C-alpha cells in the first residue's frame, strides 16, 4: 500500500499544466536561440538532407556558425532599459538594515537588486515572462532584531518557465485573480528531482526517484504569509493569463533560417572547390587534388570519368537573401538604426520614426518591470510585517538620436544660410547637440540678445525630463526642411 502511494504521488507530480505542455518545446527553442553556442548546435536546428548520414550531418553542425541576433537584440534592449537610474522611494523604510542588505544582495548570491532585476528582465524578454520566488529562512527568531542578528531576511530566486510545470489561478469574490498553487523543479541531482509545491497554507519539498518512479516528501513547512510568494515578471502580456509575449518569438525563426542558409553557403563553396566526380565502378582513383584515375584496358569510351559542375552563382543569391532576412529582423525589433554597421539608405524621417517605435517598445517593457517591482516590494513588506508606502519609477522615455545625421544637416543648413540671425541659431543648435558645457543656461535670452526668437515648444512635449535624458528640440529639419 505504501509503495502504491509513492507511485501515485510520483504520477501526480509528473503531470504538468496544459499550457506548460503546449509551450515547453517552444520555450526550449527560444532559450537555445538566445544562448547559442553548443546548446544550439546540439539541439540540431539544421535541416537534415535526404539520405544524409549521421556523420555527415554532425560535420555540418560543427562547421556551421550561428549569427546570434536574438542575443544581440535583447542586449540592445537591456542596455537602454537600465542605462538610466531607477527612482525608488521607500518612504519610512529608509535606513532600515534589512532593506539595505536586500538591496546589496537580493538572492544571497552576491547579486545586487539592480543586477537581479536586469537578469529577470532578460529572461522575461527571452520567454515572454519569468517567475520570481521570494523566500525567508525560519531561524526560530521571535523578533525582527533577532532575525537581523541571525542574518535571516527575504531573498529571491529567478525561476524560468521551463521549470515551473504547474500553477493554478483562482478568481476572488472581488474579481481579482490570485495565484493559489505553483510547483517547480528546484534541483536535479543525477536521477533524483527535487520539487517544490507552494500553496497559501504550506510549502512542500518532494524528492522524485526517476529510477523507481517513486516520490517521497522531504519537508513540509507552514506558509505563514498566507499567499504564494511568487511574482510573475511579464515582458508583455498575452491573452492567456500567466503567459507573456517574447521579444524574440519571430526573430528566432528567422535566425534559424539564416543558420540553415549559412550552411548552404559553406556546402556550395565546398562543392565549387571539390566538384562531384562520376567514374565507372572499375576505375581506380588517386586521392588529393590532381589525383590519377586509372581505367582498365578496353574500357568503353562512353564511360570515361567526368565532373558534375556546380553553379556557384547561388552563393551570391543566398548572401543577398541573408541580408534581407537581417533587415527583416531589425524591422521586427525596431533596431535598424541602433544596430547599423554600414551606411543606411533610410531617410531622416524613417530613422526618426524607427527610433520612436523603439522608444515606445522600451517604455512598455519599463512599465511591466515597474509593475513587477512594486509587487516584489509589497511581498518583501509582508515578509517583514510592514506596509510598503513608497513608489517605484522606471524611465518613461528612452530618447535615441542619430547625432551624426543631425550634425550633418545642421552643417548643410549653415552653408546655405546667409542671415546672421539664422547662422547664430544654427551655431547654438550645434553647441547644444555636442553637449557644450559652456552653453548658456538661458537659450531664449541668449538668442533674444541677437534678435532671434526661440523656436516654439512642440505640442504635447513633456514638461520635465528625467536626469540624463536630452530632450529632442527643433533643429535641422525645422530650419532647412531636409529629411
């Protein structure tokens, strides 16, 4: 009877959420696409040729490089998201030792809170969402001072969607959805799997023996918090509760196509240098370039060896296709102007539009992170028995400017200008663009002294700008009408 119970527990714990089963393969593909390297190579994302032998396929895998656009795109996003300081006001929490300890080491692994949030944002961008689980060791302390003395305080761990294999949401009477159950893989040791089950009332730790197909409970702890201490960090919400939208969902598919076309280029070049030789079965071949072919006496002249020529013009077509695919990736990610390594043929208006689209995408991601962090601090306060009354503010604007293009347009405008007032205005804009430290703090009065009116403020522009941001003003396009 006991063995049957162990088997039943193993069977129950091995079952997964429907959404997990439906998305697990896709999540693994997104993870491999982001990490690249050997993980991508071992996953075998190259299309196998008809009748291709395993050894030949493995050789192709070894010689085909991956141009990892997924990692590049997410790196660009993270660099802009965390370039500016995040405003945090903790209210009456300021100066508390547990708060400072948490900010300095959020996961008991030496990672400060900003670095932790950046990592959570990165994995949310890969999968569409990720989980943050908060815990606190029970050291038997009766007061907060005793907890601080023993070093017990809340800490966090990032848990990817690949290991959270079951969860349940319930709708409360007031209409709010609440997470009432979560189960995730905490560790894998050889053929043993450690699982965590968390409900609002208790926390269970299970050990699954994958050889005997049995499950044994290791520990049961009461959940004094009264809720599941998990925060779902969204990249962008989807229509399915608990599921996010990945930044690289479509980009990963294009990257895989580029990967296969890169292999085709390598194969085409190899065929170009080593064309296929057709010989009769009785011929003896020498190895290496320029090797001899020995035919038997009296062989039919119609059976003389010959080459199957390969048309190398396909290589240039493949390269052109890859170039268009990379352009497609930049359009999907709104990073054409940021990732450009060569002269772009886009007009100034097209570049500006793309920067605005990227700015809107980053602002949306910042809002999701701001919402997740507020939940984290509320959870931290519940663990510590106090209410979070502060606020968290992520940047709202990620202004991106093509400084080189704007400078060139200003120089062209100055060449065409003849009025001293216009030339003085252009000089001021150039100094402003180059962040001249000696630029007068009162641009209106500075220009008014030369009889120049200050350009009007654009309609709907923000009245304040976050520190470190340079607001975009009217310059060359306003003066010259250039795109």
